[in-house]
């Protein structure tokens, strides 16, 4: 299911914008003229034998050790491109939306996003972005909130 269809079916309040193709969350932040802290970057990890969709700010990196400890997993690794293609068949690689439930994954957001007024994220392609209030995102995604990122420069 395309993320826009999901948003419409759930009567979500959001804005959909078109932009030049972007291939990183930081590029999208620049194209959409928003700080990287407001761009939700989905990262899929495999903790032992379970996949999770982790959502963190574009300007941050995932701390796999912190995530492993909080999940109580023996091992946590980033999913590779072939796994991503299988998990998100309706999305361009690298343009996955931050809604794990659409793909049978639990969604985990980083605590640093909690106080954001809004978030911006890819809508399944490299040319479309969705902007929505953080409260609306939480309503739809029902994420678990953990602390697993660090700011990078």
C-alpha cells in the first residue's frame, strides 16, 4: 500500500510536496527548506531475527549498541539493500516512509523527535515529501520511543 493511500484512508492531516530527486534525508531537508532535526529518516535494523523500522532525525546516526541494549537483543545489524527491497516492494530504495506497520514491522522512534512540532519524510519516492504534525504521526504510527541516535556533523 502506498503511504499516501494509507494517509488518506486514515483521514490524516498532511501536506504532500514535490521536489527535485533527493537520495539522502539531509538532501531532502535542504530541498524542503527544513532543519534536519525535522526530517524523519527511517532505518531498518535486524535485531536477532526480527526487523524493526527505526525513525531518527536526518542529522543523526543510529547507535546500534544503544538500540541492542534497549531491545534486549544479542545482535543488531542494519538491513542491506536486498532486504530493504523485499520489505518495501512499493517504495524506491532509500525513500521508505516511517510507518513500519504498513510493512509488518514495529516502528521505533528516537526520543529526540518527541518534541518536534512536525516531521517531513519521503513518500515512497525520491521526488515526494510528506509534512505532518508530530502528534498526527504518533497517532498513525503508534511508535515505541527509545533513545538510540547521536548527532553527526
